[in-house]
C-alpha cells in the first residue's frame, strides 16, 4: 500500500544510505513542513516542551516535537484543544507534531489499568477518575488534537514477559492496529503502526509482517527501553529494523541516550524521542561535547568558562558554568530554562552531526569518535 | 553637594513637572544607559528576574532591574561574582542595575539578626551560618557586584515602632549613611541615601535634612510597605517627597501595587521596585487592563481570547487564556515564564502610560481613568 492511499500530505524520501552501516538519510514531508532524518523529537508532554517557548525550540533546530495523547486527553481535555483550534494553535507551534497514542502512558499506570480486547480501563494519575481508551478513541483524540503524525493504540508489552504473554500482547496490538486504521477519518494526519513482540525475535518478525501488511505511513518499534538489558534492546532493533519497508520512516519509541541513538541510527532507525535531554536538564545533568556535566558540582562554583565550549546554543554563548551552577543551587526557574536550551541543542546537534556523517559515508568512523567523546568526562 | 562630586557617570535630568500634581518626568543617565522616570524596576533577587532570560526583560521595556545584596552575598558570594566579571556579566544584563544594601532583607530575618551600632549579626536563611554586615561591608559587597546604583545600609524601622525606637533607628541609619558615604571607593557607581523615620512626619523631615546634608546621588524612602496601613504609607510619602531635592531621583522602596505606584508618582516619586508582578505571575495572579485575572479560575478553561486584549506582550500575542490556565493547572514551568512576561510588561507599560500622562499635563485625569480600570474586574 502506498502512502498516498493513507495521507496525501505525508511523504518520506529516502535520500541516501550509508556505505559502512545501515544508517539512512531521509526527509519527511508534512503539511506543516519538512523533517530531516535521522531526527530527534523533543518531548512536549503537556503541550509544552518543558520550560521553553516554542520559538526557542525551533531556534534550537527542532523540526518536530512529540506530545502525549494520554496527558492531553486528561488535561485540559482534547475537546478543549479542538475548540481552541487544535494543538498547534493551542501551544503556538506551527511545525510538525507527532502524538503518541497513550498506549505507553496507560501501560505505565500499572495497577491502575485493566486491559481487555475492547481497550483499556484506567484511573487518572491526576485525580483517580475512571476512563476508557480504545483504539477508536485513541484515534478520535489524536484527530481532535490535529497532530501531523498519529500513533496506533498498542499494548506496550512489559519486560519481563514470557513468550506466551508477549505473543498474546502482540496479537492484540495487531488487531488494535487494524481498528486504528479503520477508525482514522482525517486524511491530513499520517498514522504510524507500532511493532511489539517483546525481546523475542520471532515475534518481532511476525509483528513486522502483520503491521506492514495493514499498511501505515511509517513504522515504530515499541515496547523497548522498558527495563530490558541494553543489549537485548539493541539486538532487537538491529534484527528488526532491516525487516521494515525501506520507503517508510522507522521510529524507535522512547530511546534514548546519545549512545543508543548513535547505535540505532546505524541499524536503520530514522526517528527518536526521549525525555532524557529535557528531564536531565531540570535535574542539572547536562550533555556536553566533553561528556556529562553535573552542574551542581562544587568544582563549577568559580568556573567562568561556558558549559560547552563547542556548543553554539544561547546558554553556552552567554553564561558561565558558575552562573548555571548558581541558578541550579538557588533553585531558580531560569536554571530549567537555560539547562533545557542546552540539552535540547545538544541532541539536535547530535542529529545534525549524524546526518553529516551519513552524507559523507563515514558513519562507522563517526560512531567511534562520538563514543570516545561520550566517555571523556565522569 | 553636586552629583559630580560623587559619580561622574551618573546624572539625573528633571525634564518636566506635571501641572495638576507633583508628578515628574525625568531621565537618569548611567554608564550603562538611560532610564526614563518614573520607572519600575523588576526584581532580580538572585541575579535573575525569575523565569526570564535578560533579553526578554529588556524586550519588555525594562530599563533597570533591582538585585539583592543580601542574597548574592550569601549565594553564590560576591567574590565569585567579582571574579566572573561583575553582576552584569554574570547574569548577562548589560543595562543598569540597582542593588539594595541588604538592610531590608536582614530586617526581614526577625529573630535571626542582632543589630548593634557597628552593624548587623545575622544567620543565613539558607544554612543558618553566621554573618556580619556593616555599612562598610555592604558597600564593599555592592562594589564587588558592580551595580550602577548602590544603596546605603540602613536599619529598616519596623512597624509598629514607638517614636523613641523610630528616632533611635533613624539616628543610627543616619550615622550608617555617613559611614557608607565614606566607605565608597568606586566612582563609577552611584550611591543613594535612605530616609527612615517610621510613620512619624517629624522624624521623616529630620531624616531628609540629615541624609540630604550628607549628599547622595539620589534619595530613597525606606521602611514603608512593612505592614503599616496604606493610608499611613501614602501620608508619609505625600508629606516627605516634596522635601527631597528636586534635582535628584526619588525612590520609594518596595512599593507596590499599581494603585500605590500611580498615587505615589503623583506625590513626586521617580523610582519603584516590588516583587508583586513577578511573584503574582508565579501564583497565577495576572494584571490586565480589565482588572486582575486569577488564571486557574474554571471560567478560563475554554476561553480562546488573549489574557489582555490591549496588551502587546508576547504572551498576549500568542496564547489563549485556556492555554495559560492549562499550563498553570498542570504546574508547567512555561506558566511561570508566560505569566511573568505579561505581568512585567503590564508594569512597564503602566509606567509608559504614566510618563505619557505627565508629558500631556493631565496626570490627575489619568489617575482617575486608571483607578477605574483597576476596579473593573473582581
């Protein structure tokens, strides 16, 4: 099935494949602009990339952000966002948005949710109120939000899960994917399928066959980075990614560290999201070209050098480590702002470097350089 | 004594006096730029106007900010700021800064401080460590910070205080002012004297005579807005301000509400500072041209109109009340950012309107309009 059958505004061009790895250079076209891949999507859970005005997010080079269906459904409510004119207008971000389906958040609720064939009953983490989300409702919410890329509602298979559970879970996710595909009304929004299957290669393979058989605008690997060993995650991504259609974007959900991103780009992944840069920023853990910096460390008390001498971000251009440490220790809101600016820029810049390396056909060499950079400090 | 004797870079020009009141239009010149008066100085207690990058503060029209000697002395320490190149460089604000002397903060410590002729022994509110600030030390700290306007170290006379206490307190503040004047080394920094005297008109008059007799670049009324009735505050300001030299800026410390500012400009005050716009912003209390808005109110849930239809700030230009309510209820950091932007703009704009009214010689009429605006909502 061609993407035109699903969404006439959405397109993916595979521009180049790296000679030394499975890394790929591509471009996603949406009605709200282009996205160069491999791409990292900063997280805007509650209709804001925490601490940043959207113009700043854009200035940092982000071309697409992720927002969360579960959170926005509960608060402020998707109908309110629809009434205000959709999520883009609501949050003042006129560039592409991908919304997850709520599957992962509902899964994270643990004892507060009950999964049946029909969908998931769950209690709000905010006020304990009871709610029900089915594949059809997840699509309806995402259509109310008006995101550019919607995700199918899936069951995020937990880790550990035995083979039988993982198989049943995968089968239901496949049936739910069909229901999502049928429920979709708005042809201006792309829809991605999600491949589950736990850490079982055979299940992942079956997931790919079934989900690609239904036909979506892009494909995601879900249920990873949920507690399994890093090696298991990488093995599954390495084994599963090449099975996905070459002409559609491939999205590894919820990953991850700079190391994981660099590794998984080498397996052929095009899209990533993770709370790490933004959450770590708020915790004072900053990524730099010389390794991680824990900014509250006393050694930065009197340090007038920039956080990262190679970084071109607003924070690094205008402030000293001593100032950043002061703001963090004094619990100033501006600490969150400046630290988030830097960490998002670090991730966006990492993706720019990754794309440059693929263009120059030396991805494997770049990986080595980067991994040694990441080891420098600590 | 002429200002040239004290600081060759600092100058105040009285441009115009209103015909209908004692309101004055003026301009302060400093080595870091001009300040149009009457002016409101946003508070940057810990070397940041909370939640805002300094470029934003400037864009909102702020020409000078206030920072706190007591806080910066304790954290990160004035020597660190001196080493980094001074407060302006430390916080990336290349425009005028006024630093208070720490007198008011030390006074706020209550039982944690002991006042003697020599100075004040106090315990840090952060870690309980013991410290001593004298007039000489207060000047030394402010010289390390490198502010454009320093304040004399004073005893903020509490309210209530009987006449004898208020008199003793005033006398010590006068002796301390002489010591501050003698301690001052850096001719690039202006120094303002502070008139105390509680709610006693006679003491205030004596304070003015003694402090202006010593000779400073500007004069402040201190010890107001510390719990006394609003009427007492206004009476003292109305009675004392005209006694101050016409050719020096007059600063009413820690005031206040829009109503108080408008009133006290009419008494001849040129400079104000207050945490109200920034603190209220973080508490979701927003000033608008239609009165106060408590943004968490359910009536704004679905309100797609801007916070203040007459406001030109970034927040009002780009976001709905529904979005601002959502951010506030969801405890998002961006709520602090957007609300602070608006409230600071409201105060800066209020001062612009005040200056315009003085220019047009209709300050009394403007006061009526504004007071009726402020009564509209709530």
